[in-house]
C-alpha cells in the first residue's frame, strides 16, 4: 500500500526542524511520497530548510511553495500530485511516532470501506494547554453516511484513502489555519461521509503536539475554532445532509448556551457569516 505524506508549514522555526527529523526516522518505505509545502514563509529559514531536508532525505521528498494563505491551499497542491493509496497529513508542530505510517497502512488495509480517519494527538509538554490534543485510548468507528461530530477529526494527524479524496474533493481553501476560519478537515470529512465512506478514530497512529499555547492563549484559539465551526455548519446545512447538520448544530448550540455564552455567540456569528458573505464566494 503506497503512502503519500504531506506536511505544510509557515515560519516553522526550530519545531519544523524537529518535525522533519521525526519524519526521517519513521519506519516507512523509501518510495513514500513526501510533500513538503511552504505556505509563504518569510522567516528566511523554513523554505531553505525544506529544500535541504528534501535533498538528503531517503524518501521521495518534493518541496512545493504557495503564497495562497492557509493549510488548505498547501494540502491541495500535494493532492494534485499525490498517487499514494493512503494520504497522511500532520502539522509542522507535531512529531511523528516511528510507527505512524505502518499503523496507518495496517488500519486502512484491514478496513476496505474506511475513507477517512484521525489518530492520537498527544500533548508534547504538559505545561501547556491540551487544546487540539486527543488522547482517547479507545477506537471510535463512524459508519458511512453518519454525521461527523465537530472535533472528531484533527488535522494534525489524519489520513484518507485516495479514492475517498477523489470522491469528496479538495480542501476548501477558505478554511483552515492561516485563514480567518478553522474547520477545513471537518468540512472535508463531512463530504467524505456523504460520498459513502466510513470514518474512525484510531489510537495507534500517534503524533506528539508541541503547540506551546499557554492556557491564557488557548481561549482565543478555542473561539477561532468556534467561528470556523459555525461556518462549516452553515455550509453543510445547504446540502442533502441538512437535517443531520441542523441536529448537530442544535446540540452544539444548546451545550454552549448552557456553558459559555461567548462561544455560543461566536458559533452563531460563524454560521451567519457563511450565509451572508461566503456562500457565493
């Protein structure tokens, strides 16, 4: 089972160097396609570092660059070239477990109907917030056609079957890190489920997330996720799965209304923003 592996970065700093070192140390076939996409770094370090790494890597490493803001634009560049049966994505502040690729290969080989999946995202340093980390030790399957809950998929460790990506389409470049709205991976998985693919969370493929966000900063990030969540809810309300989407949106709103009014109104603002300004873009 051939693998494509994509890493997007912008001004990755020393964490990018560590991330690349972990990628090189993975147990994976040299034929693995490794896409290293620079999303317009201006630090004078990240892009040359990718080029240096690719020149010396044992993998089929290819450096690409885009000035279009956001991870989605970078990932779509990789998707246009990728030929692997399975495509793995991690972030530049995540450190891959040595068995990451082998575990994803095993999981997809054993489940022909599996189209999209998330793996474990461990907290690298417990002095920082656990936001964006998922350390659940139990597998969570998701049947094809079922609504994908918000937060089920984390872009810092996710994998897709090639045919699933073909059926679901590209990442929405209006969404994702580097744009005003989060949720590009969730949006893609909602489309994949509608296209007839099963999903799941599997704890065996692991990365360590070195995000270095203090608890005081994590609140701001959480609101960014909520704003994007509202956008994705609104976008998917205008599909044939609108009933499932509205049910999920309703549950989310009730939960936030009872626990956190600021987050509630941020989610609502994202929803209205899509309907009023983004729908026809």
